[in-house]
């Protein structure tokens, strides 16, 4: 039934489990739930809202670091900022690797996403090229494109508010395509956007390290596609062409345009110009495809954050009112806010900080992998362990943020109304150590412009049904890795008379 490769792989799994049992007897691990024989804690972690389970275990065992084990693989979950800094920053040379899974890295083309690459020279090369264009000093170069997208979003919301989820996704994707590839996408260009959205959705599924059984038992990859239990292979065969297309189509369009001297200014054309003579050397072109494609693959976090913003404004109308009062006082109603207003709008900045803390898009950070045996506070962390930062627990810590379930932007402000430097910034939402999100500065600029423009032009409220009953939204999610809200409804209306004309004059979309 199985070939020699499968047999060898199964034997290796057996040896790994025996070694794991021996390690348990020889070394001291952090506390954690007791697992079953052989499979360990494989069945203990729920598919949804696992960050809440991790937090409960941390409290149950009174430990900032807990230990799990499944099929011989060790997992360590960190729920403390101090421990996370010690591990991911203080020992970054040991904890900057990423787990390499069969489904993501072998079967679907996801290995091009450098955010999930193994730590090493290839990752450093990708990161360096990406950082050149997305470091804090370079983000102002994209402010005009982000501002254009924010104004377009305001106009689309005023035109068809019931489609706010679709509009958010369109505008975020359009800005990334414009910035990365110099491609302008109209609201009715559904074919390109739908194609890219499918690929991004696939990455949401693939981003869950160990989310498929074949990631726990790599020998399963040798099963024929028709074999019972090999549905993952058929899924991978369907996904891989879409993932490849996301990386290649837009990149090749820019490259072809450059060969005709018709390329528009964008990050891809800048990278190609700088590296044109080296495209045939050292996989340089594959590197550029990975760098540019990863920029688009990561755009969904901004989509999820803006949807969470809409929800927060519905649930906390007083916050919306205070933010709009600040906008009227500082910006007025004769123009729309821009990046020059940022320092003068501390309450808006506090709203964004509050949003990132209250509803972190990645409640558990992307897993890291240890590359050598280590000890922390007397606990043994063997090489090859998966180490996860429980972002939700850190951002809902009562000592750092009293009344953590409340959405209170005021917690980030001084009594005088300025940003309080003594309140911890919710930076943990962007990851840890050397693997922190390299596009975070672009994302924060995008959130500021989109949120300020929407608040300046629209009022967001809970929907009322035909019987006069208020429709209460929920915070239910649709993904195990991202806290992506399930679709919900909202009532979005113009803030004041004449706002439609103001937005239309400043938007690139016209009727």
C-alpha cells in the first residue's frame, strides 16, 4: 500500500515520539494541559478562538509560558510581554525561524511568501528589498495613493453603504496594486479583484501552521490523490495555480511594460530597475516575485482591521461622536483630513491604538521556530519547537490595560488630551522580534487616512429591522489564524448636508 518513502517516514515519526517521551523524563517543561498517549495535546486546542483557550490555560497554571505537545512536536505559548521580549528579541538568534509545513511550503506555492520563509540568507535578502520601500522614512512617498483610496472609500460608502465590506476590500486591494504594481483598478473591475481575493483567501487558510493533518504527519504527502484522506492533495492542486497567478501575473505585466518603456512608477518597476542586470543570477527574479507578491498577500490584515473599526463604531457610539467632534474642530467640513493633520488629531490616533488593542487581527502571532536547544527560567525548550506569542493575552492584560474588554481610546491619552507616552503601544499586534511585520508603517498610515476620512463623512450605526428592533452585531470570526469578522450589517449615512459633493470633488471616482 505504501512505498518505501512512506514506511521510512512512519518509522521516523515513531522514533520522534520515543525521543519526545524520553525528553519529558529528562527535562523540565513549563506547565500545560496533560495530553493523551502518543497524540499528546493534538485534540485539546479548539479550531476557533484558540487564543482564549491559551489565555485560560495560562491563568489556570499561573504561568506566562505554557507547554503543549502533539505527535512529538513541542509547542510553547507565551502570554506575557516581558517573556516575549526575552525570547523573541533578547534571543532572536535562536527564535527567528519559521515552521516549514508541507501544505504551505511544498504543495501550494506558498513558499514565496517571505513572511513564512525559514530564517536564513534568502529571507534576509527578501526582507532587505522589502524594507527599502516600506521602512518608516519611505511611507510618506505613498501618502497620496493611500489618501486617494481613503477618499474613494468614503465616496463608495455614501453611494452604496450596504456593500461596505466589499468596498473596504476593493479600496485596500486597489491601493496595494497601485503602490506595488502601478495598476489602477476601477470599482467595476471585478475580474482582477476577485482573482486576487481568491488567492488571498487561500493564504488565510495556509497561514495556519499545522492546520492540516499532513503538516503533523508529512508522510501523508505520498498518498495518491484518489486515496481516502488525501483530500488535502486535491485541495492543493486546486489552490496552487491561483497562488502562482497572484505572484506572477501583475509582476509580469510590469516587467513587460518596462521592456516597452511604458511602465508606471511603482515599487515593482523600481526593484526591476535596480536589479535588471542581475535577473539571471542567484534566483533574483524569483526573489522579486516573492517580495512584490507578499506585499499584496499581506493586505488582508488592513481589510480585517477596517471591518473591525466599523463594528467598534456601532458598539461604541460615544467614541465615534468624540472622534467626529475632534475632526470638526481641527479639519472642519470644507475639506477631508490628510496626513498633515495626524499630529493634530490625537483622539483619532487613540481610536486606532484602541482598535489594534481591543480587536487584534492576529490574536496569536505567526509561529516562530527555535533552531537550537535552550533553557528559559529553568524550562527546557528543545530545538525545533514551535513558539507562539499570545498577542490577545498581552493586549488584554489587566495590569497593562485596566478594564481590558472596554474600547476606550481615552486610555491612550493624557488628561490634557494628548497621546500619553507612558501607556504601552499595542505594537504586539504586528508580531515580535526580527519577524515583526515589515509593512506595519504602511498599514498604520492606511488605517489613519481611511478611518479619519470615513469618520469625517459618514455616521455608522446599528441596523434597525423592519419591526423597529435593533440588530446587534457579533464579533464572531471566520478564520483560525486571523480574527476576521463574519459578515455583518451596518447603517452608514452621510454626516452632514453637502458631504456627498465634498467627497465627489476630492475622489477619483465619478458617476
